[in-house]
C-alpha cells in the first residue's frame, strides 16, 4: 500500500508541474501577443507621422526635414520588424511549439512590408507643391515677375498630361494595394485578438 501511495504522489506532483509549466507558457504566449499588438500600434503611429510629414513636405518643399523624418521612420519600422521576427522565432522554438502563431506573425510582416512599399510609392508630383516666390522680383508692392512662369507649348502640355495620367494610374494602383494590405493585416490582427481571448479564458 505504501508503494502505491508513493507512486500516486509522484504522479500527482508530475501532473502539477506539467500544469504549472503549461500555464506559464500560456502566460508567456499571451504576453508576447500583447506585445505584438503594441508593436502594431507603434507602426500605425509611424504611418501617421509619415503621412503628416509628407503633407508638410508637399506644402513647404522642405526636403531636409522630410528626409530626416523618413530616416526616423525607417529606424522605427526596422525596430518593429526586428522585434516581430524575434517573436516569430520564439513561437517556432520547441519550448513554445506554436508554428500557427509564427506563421500568423510572418503573414502580417509580409503584408506590412507590402504596405510600406506601396505607401512610399505614393509620392506626389513636384507640380503639386505650393510655389515659393522668394526668388521672384517685385516691381510694385502687389506685382511681381514670377520666375515659375514658363511658356507652355502643346508638346510640353501633352507630355505633362501623359506623365500626370501615368502617375494617377500608379497612385490608384498603389492605393488599392495599400487598402488590400490593410484589410489582410486587420484580418490577421483579429486572429491574434481571438488567440489572446482564448488564452485569457484558460
């Protein structure tokens, strides 16, 4: 009878250790997924900052400030990607063995890369910038000779119209691509939220 009690006791303690280990892994996975959502929030903020910076650039033509902003945004996106790749690697690790989550993060990373590529492709035409009249000559207080005026020929007008049409088509294609990427990202993020909810109920 004593041997039986020892065996039962050892078995009970092993089951408790396995439950604690499983619970600990679930908490770690939960924390990683929450951290992933925080990274996605950082990405969204970076896109917003880029959009605002681009609008300012189109208005003012401040090339240096825009280049600096692009450098900062690039660093931010690289940092986000690096952290997500580390999480993906952890989920592939035998300790976690969550290939499904690693694949989910990989799918989001792929869509984020596509989205960024398309967003950066949506650059404005130089003709859309507001003109700066600093180099114009002023003869009277309310009159000036504008250095931006050029003789427009039919050929130049046709060439510009064709370039604008090509740009408009490329822009529409890029916008559709961004919308498709955003839709796919949001669907994947919904899967992450479902996983979080399931882990919280365990």
